[in-house]
């Protein structure tokens, strides 16, 4: 019997059950992203590379103190204690260990209670998708994390309004306009959620939280303004014993929800929502990203416990100071770079932040040049950031040395000396 060509929508050869049209569409989407130099790929770091890229700010992931304490937790566990959780926390995945860990973390952060999620993404999605009620207003910073956008997309809130990044004037204007347009906000009958990060991951800048609180308290004196603050990049690095920016500012009692994540400076996995007991109970009942997922197993709980024991005992304060010392060193060294007038290159850095942005019209070329020298930095490109904001992101860690920082700066200087001029109107 003669073979016939595959009709539209038929199964592609070698991919049983997959329509050829769908595979073509996926391939075309990837090719479009490739032409924009925006296609993402998984990579594996060379073992001998110098890390100037990860969010492991305290270098706990390679710390002998962390490793030894963690292994002691794991090895001293009774044999009958399961390593796997076995289900969601509402079914078989809860444990006395998990609940004690939540109390421990809440006490450290001066919070009434805490609720563990599997990741910061899950926590933000769970909070934003369930807590704002129909008709409520969400005001959010324009550079808020993608997980917040996903939560807002699923939210029942009546409206979502963006304000300019870390701009008190813009927040005041946006909130004032909504109050004028909606008497229920002014009367306190409708809630307003202000969603920000304490430290933003791309530029490393610190939000003016105290200014925001003053504006909200002034415009919403009836108390219907509620802050949701993601402290993902602050936990462990900023504040007393690494408790975060909110506690450094002393405004923790004014926050409705704080989010502390463990996959960055704390070398672990997961996140906790720091909140009041009623909010915690509500999330247990309504946050789908908590209800319908397998809970973290014991090894992850033990790793979180290990990190917080190091923080609470003050053992990481020397690492915080070490990071600050390296920040000052890199800031000084970058200021000494010799940059030809025709080469587009700028350094964006905010005081005390371990994150530096190297703005250039050729971020991929600079990142590749550094990587060939054994220095891991990353070019950050759209769609991760807006068009015109491309940069090379540099992160410092307690485990870096002054010599490594000097090598990085010398490598950047070598690239600047070789790179052909290429003007970029966006810089």
C-alpha cells in the first residue's frame, strides 16, 4: 500500500501522539526567540570557575560549618523518621519538626507566625492568588518579581495598578487617584495591598520602605493598606543577624506579610510567609500552591533549620561583614576602570548591595569574555528585564577573595581595551 504525506495536524514521525503542527509551532517560537538573542538554555558551571553570579551571598553552600551542622541533623535523626514527606501538608506531609521549624523562623524574624512553602515562587503565587478579595486593589512596583505577576494574574482583586520603581511620589499619585475614584477605599471598606521587594535582584537597590509606610498611613488612616514585602535577596545578608531589611528599618509590625526565602543566601530550598495567625490559617485553607503540592521532605527542613541556627547564633555576622568588605573593594576597583569615551559602559551600584550591574551595549560579549577567563558572570537580557536595560550582573559572596575581585576587574579592563566602539541609544 502506497504511503501518503502527513496531513496537517497528523502525528509527526518519531513523536507518537504529538501533532506535527504543534511541534512546528513550538520550534518556530524558539527560533523567534533565538533571532532576538533571548533564547534560554541550561548550562553547567565548570568546577574550577570563580562564582560572581549565584545568589549564594554568604557562601553557605560551600561552608564547612554549614555542611557539618547539616550532616549532624541528618545523621542524628531517628531511624524511623521518614526522609520523604509522603504527601501534602494537609494529608500526610506535615510533621512536628516542620511546625517547630516554622515557630523558630517566626521568632527569629519577630513575626507572629510563619507558614512554609516549597519555594518563593509558590509562596508569592499562593499569597497573591488567594488573599486579595473581589474588589480589592493591588498596587505593585513595576520591577516586582515574575512570581508576583503570576499570583496577580490568578487573583480575584478588582484592579491592579503599577507604580514607578521604588518611587514614593509615584506610589502617592497612584494611591491618591484610586482613592478619589473609589469611595470604598477611602471609607476603609476595600483593602489595598502594596506589593514590593526589599531588595531588587537585578540592580540590588533597596526599597524606600519607610517612605512607603508613611504615605500609606497618611492616605489610608483607617488601616486598610496592607504591605506584602518579598525579602528574598535580603534574608541572611541585611539586617540584624541577617533578618532582613524590614527588621533593619524596624517596621516589621507594619508589614501584613513578609516573604523569607531560603534558596539564596541560606543555601537551602523553600520559603516562609511571615504573617499573623489568621492569615496563616487562611492560606492553609485557600493557597492552592500549598494545598496541592507534596510537602518538603526532612532533608530540606533540616537544611533550613541549619541555616537559621547559624543566623540566630550570630555565626553568619562575620560573613555579612566579609561581604560588605568585598563590596567596598569592588566598588573602588570598578571606579578605577579606564573607559574610552566612545565605548558605552556604566556601573550601576547601590550602597551596601552585593549586586552590581555593568551596563553595556554588548553584555553577551563581556560575559563570554569573563567566562573564558574562568569568571562566572551572566548577561541579563530581555525578556528577563525590559528592552534597553541589558547588563552583566555581578554578585559578590563571602567566599570570594580580594584577589578574585581584582582578577575580575582586570578582565573587564582587558575587554574594554579590546572592544570596538558600539553606541547604544538606550544607555
